[in-house]
């Protein structure tokens, strides 16, 4: 009887020991993975917020570009606007222009954009006031060999006056002085216009209506 009792007590002690070990191991497995997972997520959150920063700053960058190249609220024009004014006045498509230079300068104590560009048929030089975009100086000459290629429509003396006045804001055809010249049977109109402190001199091809020689010079 004493032997059986010892066997029962030994079995009970062994069973209790095994149960205790198994419970302790299971607890470690349940707690341990949770800690590292939470720590990793917390470290990744700040990195995600930093990536969103540059995208939010993009509109500011765009506004700076517009201020540098467009018209300001004060009426001042930027370099791209000055170039566009020169192209329009010269009647030159933007795709024809190359070696373009637009630089700030001063002329007659006026802040200007000095606009220069070349084409296959002539070189162009403009002085455009920063304040308001007025053309206060210009000088270009189209190679006469290109006149027929560039095309156009014939004009008479009245048409020549109208063409010149149309290039000068506020000028009328009556202000334009014109005289006719002939070179190898081809009619040319030469003349001048003085308007708003600027003297304009020109030569116009009667067969195509193209102003192939144009000069504008501010007079004090």
C-alpha cells in the first residue's frame, strides 16, 4: 500500500510540473510577436509623412515661375511676354525664330527688355519697355530674296500707309509719309512716321505688302 501511494504522489507531481512548463512557454509566444510589430509600424509613420511634403509644395514652385515670366500686377511684363510682343509686331511665327536673347537693359532712362532673335530671312532687334510693354525701339531687315517666298498681297500707296500705321499703337494712316521708288521694275514704298516721341523709317515691298526694312528710334 505504501508503494502505491508513492507512485500516485510521483505521478501527480510530474503532471503538475509539465503543466506549469507548458503554460509558461505558451505565454511567451503570445506576447513576444506583438511588441516588434508595433514598434516597426511606429517607425514607418514619420517616413510616410515626409514623402507627402514635396507634393504639397508644388503650387508654390509654379507660382514663382509665373511671376518671373508673366505680367506682374503693376503692369510690368516679363521676358516671355516681351518676346511675344516682338514676334507679333515683326509678323514672325515663333517657330521661325532661333538664337533668341531676351535681356534686361535701360534705354533713355527706361527699363527695357532687349529682345533679339534670328530667322532664315532676317535678324530682329527690339527694345520693349518693362512697364506696359511699349515698343520704344526696333531694327530689322528682311533679305529681299525671301520676299516672294514669304508671299503676301500687292498694296498701293494707301495700303502702305495703312500697313505702317497698323504697326504703331495710336497712329493713323494720315500721319505716314510715303514716296514710291522703283528698282528693276519692282515697286517699293519708302517713308517715315513720327508718333508719340518715336521716329519710324521703313521700306515696303509693293508686290507682297511686306515691310522688309523697319527702324524705330525714340527721340528725346
